[in-house]
C-alpha cells in the first residue's frame, strides 16, 4: 500500500496505523459507554481519571521498578562494544512473569483479595482458593522463566566455548 511520504514524515507511521489507533479509541469509548450505561459524564471522568492515574502514578512506578530490575540483572546487552547484542536482555526474564502475574491479578483481584461477598452462595464454589492458585501460578511463571534463563545461559556458554576452541590454532 503506497502512501505519501509527507504523511509518514508528519505522523511518524503509515495511514493504516492511524486508522487502527482511531478504531481502538472508538472501541474503548464504546466499551466505556456500554459499561457505564450511557453516563457520558461518568465515562469522561473515568477515562480522564484512568489516564491521569496511569501517567502520573503507574508509569513512574513501573519505570522505576524496571530500572531497578535492569540494575539487578546487569543492564541490557546491545552497547557499542557488546558482542551479545543479539541476546535477550536478562531483565526480560523478570518482566514476562511479573507481567503475567500482574495481569492475572488485575483481572481476578476481587476474587484473589476476597472482595466478592456473595460469591460462595451464588456459585457454590470456594472463593478461598483464588489466592493460593494465583500464588502458585506466579511461582510457576517465575520458575519457568528461571529455567529459560538457565537454558539460555548454558547455550551461550557452550557457544562461547566452541568459539574459543575454533579460534585456537
């Protein structure tokens, strides 16, 4: 799909990208209106509040957390003198399981934190299991990520040793 170079220079991406962004905003607005049953002022306040909460509180918080995780894992590969530029940054082995765990917490927090008073009578299920299951899943995510990190580290060491042996005359 050809598009004028001037548009890309001004906008920074293709017209298709702009169309998809506008469609996602329209879908979010539609969902917000349906969720709040046509209360336009409530929808507007909710969207502005969510944007402010994210930009002023959550973004600095997870940026600081990510920087601390990068410092703990030795930073990122890919510097000018770094021959490991093709490797996955070690911090990603913390980012991925933390993201999955927080995503599950965001979706299921009322049940995990036991904030649904009528859950047992309505479903005949035990709400006390959600916290334990979430903790087990979180532990599993981090254990699987640690196993992947160990495998990647071992693979990198084997490659480095093969490279050293091949370089010897």
